[in-house]
C-alpha cells in the first residue's frame, strides 16, 4: 500500500491501524438520507467527510466498494418508534404520493452531492427495494429468540443482547429511564427501550400507504433494520468500515449492531466512524427545528458549492464546526486564490527555459517533502486541516522561488493532492477574459510603456471594478478573476 492509514474507531475510542478484511480491498457502508426533504448543509458535511474517507482509501491504493442506503420508508418523527412516518407526513403536506416524494428528494440529494464533488456510492439502495431481505433478517432474529410480536408491531428485545450499549458506552439504566419518560406507543412492549423491527398496518398506521405482506401481517419495516439488511446483502458481515453522523451513535447504530450481531453472531463492521455536527449559533442544525440551510440557499447568496466543501475541509471531521456566513466568505476567497494560482500554472509555459518542464533535483526533493507531509495528514485519521495547510505551504514556496519547481510538476502535485481534496483543481483552467477587459489591459500596457503611471493606475482600478485583477510578470500582464 502507498500509505498506512490510522482511523478513529468510535467502538474502541482510539485510532486504529486500518487492516482490511480482504487484501487491497475496503468495504465501506455509509448511512444515507431520509428522502422526505432536501439535505441541509449539516447533513452534507457528513457526506463530505465520508467522501474524503473513500477518496483517502482509494489514494492509499485500496479498491473500495461503497454502499449507501436511501431511507424511503419507516423513519418516524421520533427515534423512540413514535410519531408519524416522515415520508407519509411530507406526502400529505405536499399533496403528492409517497413514491413521488421519494423520487423527487432522492434526485435532489444526488444533484447536491454532484455539485459538491462527492462520489456517488457504487451501490445506492432504497429501503423499499430490500423488503424481502429485511423480513428475512427479522425471521432470523425470531429463531434466535431475540424478537417478539405484539398486536401492533415486532420488536427487538434489548434485554437479550448484553452488548447493546457498547458503541455508545451509555448505561442501559439511563436509557431505560429516558425511555420511560416518553409516552409509550405500545403498552405490550416488554421494555420501553425495545425498538421496532416491523410496524403492522393497524392503529395509527392503518392508512399507511407503503405496505408489504409479512409473516406478521401487512405493514412496513422500522428504520434501523434496513441498514443491517442492505449492508450485509452487498458487503457481507463483517465488513470494514461503517460511518454516519455522531447522532447515530446512541440509537440507530446501536440498534444496527444489536440486530446484525444478534442475528449472525459476528461483528457488523470492523471500524465505526462518525462525523460531528455542523452548528449554527452553537446549536445543531436540524430539519425538525425548521431553520436550516440548503446548498441552494448558499448559492442564492453567491457562494459556490465547492466553497462549502473547502470550508468543511478546514475543520477535522470529529470536531464540531460552527457555520457562519463570514467563515464561508473566507473559504470562498481562499478557494478563489487557489483557483487563480492553478489557472496561472496553465497559462505559464515555463519560468525557466533551460529546465522546460523537467524538474531540478532540488525540486524533486522539495516535492517529495510536501507529498510526504500531505500523506501524513490524510493518513492520520483524515486530518484535512493539516493536508490543506500543506497545499498552501507548497503554493507559497512556489511563489517565493518558482525556479525550484517546474510548472508541470506543480500541476501534477496539486492534481495528486486533489484526488483526496475533491476541489476539482484539474478542471480549473484559465477562464475566458471578456473582450472589454482585454482592451483595458492592452491600454494599460501601452500607458506603462509610455511611463504614464497615473493613467496605468486608473486603468488598473477600472479593470478591478469589472471583477479582474492585473498582475505584472516578466512575461507580461497576468489577468485573474477576483
């Protein structure tokens, strides 16, 4: 392998050397969206983190199989198996079918991740396409004596799985106390903290649109069972890495582990990784609170999706990040500076004719130094702030002494780093300059040759007012977009 990775495992609470189950391969499962609304930027921060993980695994030489679910049924408004199905509620609100809602918001999600340069999972599987597998898994739990049936639903008996809180390290007694404080949706449940595997089409769910036949009557699966069924179907059990947001640790992922390990007697995943919250004014962003930002909301204020991706890279995925418009503005300015630098490399033939595009020995050593520093950053639990700092260190070194590097080698190094960063640097070619700006630049060059500095300065300001910056170089005027 090119580099050795260390990843923080939520289960062990320490960084672990990544040792794949299969040589040179990595099985990755990421919890996908519940497609009842647009993804907000807090959700998208998690998907960027997971994309960086996948890209880093690929950068390290692993062949990754990435699987993601799409939750299009069974996710209730409360993690305690209470409330309405989010999909059904939104369909009623928008006066559309549940299936139309699922298609619309799935498409919206795919557009969002494409705009953020997030690689699409190799397998993107909706819960509704895996009902048979979910029923089969529940039947297996019955045979193990871990599931039981009431007149309203089928539940997982938490008391039959001693390791239920090993991921959260939360005392079960505390969880029971919180569960008792909630209004019991089903008085036949053995323990209030038992979670639903299957909801019957009775009572409050009598009119539930999505329903399938099962050994326990018509109904629909609970939220948690889909991930256990889909991950095992496409990756086997165990697989290498399971990821999600940090809010999944105490409930959703705890339930996944209980279901899967209870059914098969083996670990579900070797490593569990979780991305921290994106905060606004110190509070977690959530759709239920009503105040959240989408990618479109950012675009309406003039920010590019990649500027948001850049902002996410400035904080470690395990650190909470407070979103502000000022921080996003700073990220966009930094991205534009980097873009301008990359575009200038595409415009430059070579600063040193005798070297052409051959890199001197000193330059080779310099590039190796930066490459090794970048690898140390990404291999140390995806330390993207460190990796991004290395990029700027290289840009600064080049600007101070371009003779130490060839243009070709600089392009190659930045493109190599961008395999992980995902900023699209390779596609940042020089933008076409409007004819009016070119005319003003030519007039300014004429004024400079005549040593009419006052006119040259006035023309520079005029060019700047049109959104362009002129930089004087030995090869002539260099024009960059502000």
